[in-house]
C-alpha cells in the first residue's frame, strides 16, 4: 500500500502546499519564486497548481544556478 507521500508523486499537478512540502520550503518562498518568474504555475479557477513539467523546469533552473 502506498503512503500519502508516494501518492503525491503520482499526481499531474501539485498545490502550493504540496510543492512546498516536497521542496522543504515555505509558502512565502514559493510565491516569491512565482513572482520572480522562476517557478511557473497554472490557475484552475482561483487555485494555483504546479505541474510535474513546471516542477522539473524549476529543478533544472536551480541545479544550473548551483553549478
């Protein structure tokens, strides 16, 4: 049986809170990264979601900055 943590990786898009838990950061950091244009999101109604593809682009951006 999969845990809740494993199940969130099966999702196609994450909420801001889920994304923050994956990255170990707070909501302010997430919204700051969105405002800077580093993290892309989609809006569904009034809710923001971060797709797997957007998460992957963000990961590559951060890896490039660390190198």
